[in-house]
């Protein structure tokens, strides 16, 4: 992940959202990277909701969809 504007450094965290953050628990944030938790993913679209905070305490929240294709 990356952020534009604000004042570096940035921190990232998952935030609850009943529509866009329904799959936050399937992932973890490592620095500026979203990684899969220990539980394997299955074929589907996963929705996460991420908040970025800059060094001055300003925040922005955005959601993303991570599509997982069928295993071949």
C-alpha cells in the first residue's frame, strides 16, 4: 500500500465495516503490505477496509477487494 499527501511516515490498520471490511480477519498488515493470515483462502472476492494514519494524526479510510482465483 502507499499513501499520497499527508506527512510520512504512515501507518496502516484494518477498521471494521459491515460492508467493505467483512474479510479483514483473513489478512494481516505487515508494514505497508497486506498478507494472508494462516488460514488458506478459497476462491472468492475478499473485502477489506484499511485506514492510513500519517505522522500528524490525519487519517483516510479506503476499502479494497482482493480476488482469489480457483487453484489450478
